[in-house]
C-alpha cells in the first residue's frame, strides 16, 4: 500500500521537473541562440517478491515477481539542432549555419555561445554588448609586407579600429594592356602638329608619390618611321605642371637625364617581342618586360648632393609572345589600357565586413581593403555534455571534451552568416503537446496517491 504512495510521489516530483523544463523552453522561445531541453524518464527500483526459477524435468520455468518503486529523471538533454536564421542587417551580428560555437572570454575564462548578437565597445573591441564578454579570434599581422592571419596561434581579442589611418603608398608598378593600331600612319620628319597628333596614341593614368599626392603618368606611342612593327614610347609625369619632373625611363635605372623614351617592337603575329631603351639596353628574350621610370617629387627632402628626391616605379608591358594583359599591335583601333597601379593616398577605416569564413576585412576611404582578423569557432566531441552557464553561454564539462578551436569550415564547423542571428530551436507546437502529456502524467500520479489514501482509509475503518 505504502509503495504506491511513494511511487505516486516520485511521479509527481519528476513530472514537475519535466514541466519546469517545458516552461523554460517556452520562456526562451524568442531567445537568440537558445537550445531547448528534453527530459527523459526511467523506472527506479524494484522489490523482488520472488526470484525466477529455471525449468526442470517435471515443471517449467517461473518468472520473477517484482514490484516497482517509482520513477526518476534519467537525463535532461540539451538539443543542439539548428535554429532558424533571422536577417537583421547589422554587420556585427553573426549566425552559425551548421555546427560550432563562438568563443567568448571573461578574463581568462572561456565561454561558448551560439548567440552572435555582437557589437563594438568604445575601444573598438568586438564584444557581446549584453555582458561585455570579448569575442575571440586571430588578428591579422603584416609578414614580409603582406597581411596574413595565422590561425595556428592562440586566440585573442578582436579589435576593429574604426577611424584608423591607412598610410599612403607610393606607386610601385603600372600595368599596361593596350593595343596599338597597326594601321596608324607614320609621322614623317618635319610634320606639323596635326599630323603628329593623328599618328600618336597617348595614355594618361593616375599614380601617387610617397605623400599620397596624385600625379598624371602620360605615355605617348608613335610609329617609328621606316619600320613595320616598332613604336617609340615617350614617358612624362605631370607634363602640364609648371615645374618639370624630369621623367626618365630605362632598364638599368631611372636617373634624371637618362632619357624618357623607349622603343617597343612587335612580332608579325602582333605580340610583344622586344623593348629597347634610350641607352641601348634591351629586354630579356622571354618572360615579362618591365621598364623602370623615375621622376622628381616636388616638396620632398632633397637627396645627398642637393639632387631632387626621385621616385621610381615600373611600367609592366606584359609577357613576350602573349596577348593576355600585354601590349599588342593588331589592325584594330588603338585602345589604351593602363589597367592597374598599386599606389593610393592616405585613407581612414570607414566600414568593415565579415565573410562566411569569419574573416573581417576593413574598407578604407582611399578604396583599399585590409585584413583585420578572423572570428574563431569551437567544436566539441560531445556538445550535449556542455554545461549551461546562463546568458546564452556554455562552459566545458567533464563529458563535453576539450574545445577544438579553429576557423569556420574546419573539423566540421559550419559557416558564418553576417547580418543575421540564429533563433531559438524551440517548437511551440511540440512544447504545448509535451505540456499536455506532462500534465496528464502529473494528474494520473496524483490519482494514484488519492486512491491509495482512500484504500488506507478503508483499512483504518476495519477496526470499527
């Protein structure tokens, strides 16, 4: 009699625990990155009235007689299924599509979360603005003049220096890929300005000095009289400036007074064949051809001996025998294409973007893009073994395994979606159904206690 009372009590208590979990799920139906819980029950102990007996020659076997003593909570699981993604349009909001967690730090303690509602503090550090925990990743570093992200290093705080300066860079190379019309007439000696204009094809392109000041590079191509496939190029920097810049061109160097012309020779197939400078230097027989150009930088500190400060850069004419990104000579209209130069003025960090790999790229006002860092992600052998620490965070437990921290897409980690957040994975229809089932279970156990009490009351009345 008393056993049924205690069984009913265990049923009431544990169904109440299940209702607590259901209530918590429903309360967090709109919590970003929340993962629902699930309660599993198991039967408890059994009192054995008689044991089992094996069969004999005279009689068959007998099964054991056991009376159960109630039930208990077997486990409360955290279900790490994917939640729906909600677009927010906020650049610092991140959602994980697939497996993995963001890594946060509070001091030296690490936390893990699926809620990517991040922002910047007044120092430019990427944080969770709700609790100040700092998002972890790898900052970009300059190695041999190039920015790189070394994900083999320990993770660190990510800082986005909005408003920081990107220093000016002097032009180091200019790439040409123009076509010179084979049909362009030669310019006879003593020809007038109109004939010279009709027989010359000129190119203007912006370049920059070490201060980030803009200059105009002009290269005029003219057919060499008496030749079939040869053109003379005259190089000038700021040709209309009041103070001459003394531009020079050549293979050996670009010192002032070395001459500012070179000759380009094409094969009968219209491809680049040879380049000769004014000093008689010639290009290699194969490979890429680059002519060094120098000019005086006005306003710069003079070099030793009082000579004006000069800046040098390379004009890349392309590869011998190639027609791809190379200067050519075909019977088509001349098309100037100085299509790339690597200089730029000073700029300020105006914006940044985060791609699917978590790489943060800064966008500067001078048109350049710079690597800033990369957001780190963590995965676990048993994510269900993580302990909930509140504030949408988890911490490592004895059964979760150690965190495997690496970039997105490595070791089964999902991709990152910027401008979106992961919603809770709670299904209200499922929770309401589970609530009904839990209520009926609680009600049935209360009936067990009530009926057992009535039977005890009947037993007590036997004495009257």
